[in-house]
């Protein structure tokens, strides 16, 4: 098992560049399946999840080549249409191939992801949406099997603006017969990015960034060239890291407007902010002031930054409540933070936080990507050396994390240690 050893006390300062968004790139890769020929994706982050999605596409029969942050995906006239459990269990986002496969080839067989570290995360809205478009969707032997001779446009109204369901139904509807209206659609910048790419492939879509998407189905799409939107969650992680360590960080190649709510909260807590065309700067000179935070679908405060927000409030001056509205069960990492000396109690989807001036180092374990990044940020403000275990989770979403942290002044090393068997 690889661990990070982080010596607390550093103030993050300097400049850091943000790569393309993981949560966009994975769906753009799936969208490439909608047309035969070679699609070129630029600004793709070099992370484990992209490697897993590359494997998903290769097993379907695509030829995928990577050169730095450029990915070329050559899609044949006919691919296979099955994605097995071994891949989907490693990365849930692999279910994004469901919509494109059934729309283009009339058949998709994709394993159900199963257990997940952050809440139930059902697929009911993905399934209902595809059924509304006329697909027959059934579950057999742990696989979702979707079939349709030709999807037909329909009205799809989601109970909740699910990002993944919006993407799957959107990617299916672009090849459906007639008009589809997706209501209560997700408004995340990653959806807007996907719409931009689909449009450049020839799709006819209106309303991206709002709650209602109108799609006119077409008979076929063409391969394209597309540049991935910057990763707002990575950008937000650096912003919060700067505030936590009373640092001064200039975040480049990012979109300040995509983290507006996050920057507003940091300003409420005492940070000085500047925004630029290519990003922003966060400076914090004093101890942050505690502030309540509520996670919500975009443009609300992102759930993916909730662990960092809890860690920040846990060293802030005062008491705060963090309310999680997107994923139940996403407070698991709180127990790890408590090991570092945080004063936190959980009541349902609320987290009550009494700020303490500093953490004190202890061995802790990352439970998912964002919890991992949150723990590393917490370790930066802990006395002594904190060992953060299971850092493979962080590899899924943060390209060059330790190098970037070191460049900002952190003392961090990655070490391989033998993994203890808890049953012994
Ligand atoms: C995506 C992001 C994830 C982010 C989340 C919310 C990717 C790869 N992941 O996840 O990082 O935290 O958006 O911004 O892009 N739900 C259902 N039924 C469904 C679909 C969702 O009950 O059919 C529920 C989920 O359990 C969850 C909530 O809806 O409670 C939000 O899920 P969703 O927006 O779909 O998130 P993902 O697309 O899985």
C-alpha cells in the first residue's frame, strides 16, 4: 500500500496549474462512442480513472492512444457492447457508456457498480430515463441490459438533478428519433462541456447550464476535436488548501466562475481573493472564521469539496454546521479527521464542527478521492508527521498531486509500506 507522509506546518504558496476535469473527461470519452472515426480529446487529466475508462473503450473495440494530455479514440463502425464487472467496480463512471451504446448500436450490457463508499448511488434515474426513450432495460446476472431498435424522443423529468443520469439520457437522446426534453437536468459545468462536444459532433441541443435541455435527435454524428473544461474540484481543493494553511496560492488554467460559491465562502471566512481570466488567487493571513456550508447541486457548494470544507471549518475560529444534501453517508472520513483532533459530531446529514486551532498528527486512511485530498490538507496543519493511507484513491482524481504540493512548499513523500491484514 502506498501512503503519503506529510509534515505539518507548511504554508502553501506559489502558483499551481489545474488540468482538465476528471468528471468531464470520463463522459467525453464515453461520448466518443456515438460516432465512428477518430475523436481527439485535449486537456485530459493523467489520472487512474482515465486509464480505467481507456481500458473500458479498448475492450469495446476502440483504439485509444495517449500523448501527454491528448487522447485519441478511434471508434470502429461496430463495437462490442459489453462492459464487465471488473471494470465497473473499479470505477462507477464506466456506466456512462450505457446511453451511447444503446443509442448507437441498439444494445448495451453494462455491469451494475454495486457497493460504493459514498452512499447508495442508485441508477434508477438512468434506467427510467432510458426506458422513457423506448429502451427495454432489464437486470440479469448483475448486468443491466438495454435494447432498442431505435430510441425515440420523449419527455424525461428527473426527481433530482443527477449528473450521471442527465449525461446518460442526453447521450442517448442525441441519436433518438425526434425531440427529447430533459427536465430538472443537472447544470454542472461538466454537462455544459459534454453538450459543447456533442454539438461539435453534429448534435442539436439547447438549454445547457439550465434545468431544461431540449434535444433534436439526429441520424448520425461525426468524430470531433474537443478540449476538456478545467477541473473545478481540483481548483477548489487548492483554494481551500491555501485558506487552511494561511497561504497564498495562484491557481492557473482554472475557471473562477465555476468555483464562485466556494470562493464566496472562503471570502466569508476571511480570505482575500482575486480573479483572473485564467483562474484566481487565494490569500489568507489569519485563522479562518467558521462558517456554515450547505452542499447542493451546481451552482451550489459542491459535495466533492465537502471533506475539504469540513477540514477547513475544523481548524477555524468558532462553531459551524455543514449540511450534506447530495450524498448520504459521505461523512465517513470525519472519523479520520477526529483522529487528527477535530471536534465534530454527526447528526443525520448535518455535521456540527467546533474549530480547534491545530490538528495533531496520526495515521489516517483515505476512504475515497475527495476524503483523501481533504486528509492531506488536514495533515498540512497538523503538528508532526501524518501518514495518510490508501492514497490510490487520490490517484484517481489528482494528477501529480504530491509534486504540485511540494512545488507549493509542502513536505510530503510517497512511501510504499506493507499492508497489515486486519484479520490477523
Ligand atoms: C457525479 C460525480 C461526483 C459528484 C456527483 C454530484 C462523476 C464521475 N462523478 O456523480 O464526483 O459528487 O456527480 O455532483 O461525474 N441518484 C439516485 N439515482 C440515480 C442517480 C443518482 O438515487 O439514478 C442519487 C445518488 O445516490 C446521489 C445523488 O442522486 O445521492 C447524486 O448523484 P449524481 O448526481 O447522479 O452523481 P454521479 O453522477 O454519480
